[in-house]
C-alpha cells in the first residue's frame, strides 16, 4: 500500500518537546490530540507524529517505523545509526564537554590519562579519547553525571553543558568542548518516493520559517540626495521598494535585512540621513 503520510518521531517530554511542536506550528502544522499518547495525527500537513524518548528516535528511524525525527545532534552521533542528517533546526543548543574539578590545574588533555571519566555518552567519549591518544577509564552512567566526582565515583566527566551553572554548583570546570550540538531533523536513508516528496515539502516550510527568523523587515524615510547610498546599505531580496512621501524630496524605503547585519547597518543608515527607521519581524520568507 502506498504511504500517504510522513511519520515523524519527536521527544515525548523533555527539553526538545516544546520547541519541536512550536517549529511544526510555525510551519502551519498543528497536533490534534496532544502528546499524551504514543501517536497523534497532525492537521495542516499529511503528518503522523510518534512521541518517544529521544534516545529511541534514531533506531525507530533506521528501522523505518518513523520516516523522520527531531532530536539533538549529540544523541544522533552517540547512537550512530544509519540515518541521514537533513537539517539543523537552531534550538536546544548545547555542547558536549569534558569537565574536571575546579581545583585541578589543566595543562592539557594529557592529564586525563589514567583518570576515570563518567559520561552518558560512552561512544562519543571513546572516540574523543582514541583521537587524542588518551588512555582513560570510561564509566557509562545515565543521569546525574555531574555529581560523580564529588561522590568519588569518577575523576572527571564528559557531559552536556549549556550555561555551565550545573558544573559550577558541583565544583567542576569545563576544559574541553568536544561537540557543539543543536536539534536536527533526521530521516531514513531509503524512504519511499511519496514520503520523500512529503519530507522535501516539510523541509521547504522549515527553511522558510528559519529564513524569516534570521531576517527583519525594515522601513525608513530617506532624502532623495542620499538614496543611492542608502539602497547600497539595504539591498533587500531583489531590490528595495521606494515610495514618494508627500514632502518633496523624501522617500519611504522598504527592504529586508539580516539579523546579523542589523546593528552595523543601522548606524550607517543614520549617517546617511535616514529617519523614522522601523524594524519589524517577518513570519515566513519564501525566496
Ligand atoms: P528522554 O526522557 O527523552 O530520554 P533526556 O533526559 O535524555 O530525555 P533532555 O534532558 O530532555 O533529555 O534533553 C534532550 C536534548 O536536549 C539533549 O540530548 C540535548 O540535545 C538537549 N539539551 C540537553 N541539555 C540541554 C540544555 N541544558 N540546554 C539546551 N539543550 C539541552
Ligand atoms: Zn534521552
């Protein structure tokens, strides 16, 4: 039977859940019966959701039970299943780092030789140790890895860090960042043609939402004499829109500007005589 829906796995409850649902919502997709069941049908796109522990998502996608999934890159690389990385999603940013007691000196990675390192990422830790020619004991542990040094169970840890607050309160300091992670969309490596087409449509929506988030709509008033200079500063997607103001010699100019360029450009616009600058968010951007 031909499949007429995309089946996607997302985290049932945890740090990824809300942002995964929010991302779908921004793509015009709503979940009909909440995430308290194993499965839910979506509206606004032929999509069925499966709610799982994030650790289980790569296996479900490899086995074809789910066509796609959303989870942290850290977990995708740790599970090392046969899945395709389709798109970074920009949320749940964190890093996977080595941390040691803050009283230790840290001349370099070599001090990890002969130490016991607790982690819930044994695969990625083994890879890091091998690549750096370090001989250390790996202590796989699930949960509360940060407390193991103060309990005497380990000398150092290899764990997820976001603000570093948990490390500090456990008397630890971060000394090596091994992986920068964020949520990603993964997919099966041999999806049926129809499902693959649906996945591309969903990716198109996700990329339009991401582009919009990285751009702002900018409106300003500019004197005719400096028009060329101002247009060069905010060239927009194709070119800016210009409309005459009632006041002779003045124009209203509308364009799009990247979030990253924003503050640098604003000062130059003011220098060029721009006035009444308004900046507004963009919801979707299709180019
Ligand atoms: P599950 O019950 O689904 O197995 P979990 O306890 O493994 O959940 P969470 O703590 O919800 O996982 O974290 C899920 C993912 O969120 C992590 O794998 C990581 O990618 C990301 N993450 C973890 N900690 C943070 C953090 N402090 N800040 C931002 N993102 C984080
Ligand atoms: Zn998990």
